[in-house]
């Protein structure tokens, strides 16, 4: 017959529960959000730089855009979880308080422009060569997303740089348990991104090849039209 827990075991139970709460409550959520944000900040900076000369860097732009999908989903899930727990009245999240009013007002626009930007980008690849509505939507989404993202980055940059690397240091802070799980989540999302981008590489190349042929045909057609007018 199993006896009652020892005094030492009873004393350790609250400590264990507190560790679990920190791992999966606001402190752990903040660590995951900021580490994912730091990884995205680096990748999105490179992705944005490719837009300065898409004529040369379009293949890199497409590959990175697809690679970004899983870590971006992780970031949205992490922030969405905090939003859900706060607005459903979870006490630890309520005690943490809400984001600044401006950031709360911009959050729906940031999420919508992000989904529109990456969704239209994927749709362009899936639909094959073409522009029209999808290309316009992609360009407009990028403009809106860029402005809102600048505000978002400036607001959270200091916290992201401070907390983002915390779980990846040689001796992660033991006060917030769950560092291994958070590292696995972020590492897994980045690996999934590489797999998605690599697995769709033939489709990317086919799209680029079709685009080059289409542009060549357009130039040839324009040249023929000019000759007929002479």
C-alpha cells in the first residue's frame, strides 16, 4: 500500500508547479516569442534586402520567403497564445498587463498584412507565372507590412535583444524552466522552413524559368511592334 508523500516531497510539489507555470506561463511564452522574433528579425532583414534588386536576387527572395513560413507560424502562435490567455482572464497573463495601446491597435494590421504578404507570395508561386491582382496585393501588403513592422521592431527591439538569446546561452537561466523545449520548438521550425524551401525548389526554378521566358516573349513582341511602326 502506498504511503503518504514525505514532507520533502510535499515541499517540492509547489516548487515543481511553479517551475511548470514559469515554463509555460508568461515568462516561458516571452522567452519563446523573443527568441523566435530574433531569428525572424535576422531572416526578414535579409529578405527585405533582396527587394533592393529583385532582378538579381529574386531566387533568394523566393527561397527565403518559403523558409520563413514555419518560424513565422511559431511566432504568430506564441503571440496568439498570449493574446488568448490574457483576454480569457488567465491570472498570470493578466498580471503581466497588456502591450502598449498603440501596439495593440496596430497588432491586427500587422497580422493581416503579414498573412496577406506571405499568402500572396505563395499564391504567386502556386498559380504559376502571372501578375495582376496577386502581384498588386503582394506589393501593397509589403508596403503596409513594412511601415507597421518598423514600429513593431522599434518597440520590441531592446527586449528582443535582451531576452531572445537567453535560452541559447551555455548556462540558460534556470529560473525559467523549459529552455530545452523552447529551443526544440524554434530549431524545429527553422528546420521545417529549410525542408519546405528545399522541397519546393524545383517549383521555384520552374516559376523563375517561366517568368524569364514570358519576359523574353514580351520584349520580342514589343520589338516586333516597333518594327512594324517604322
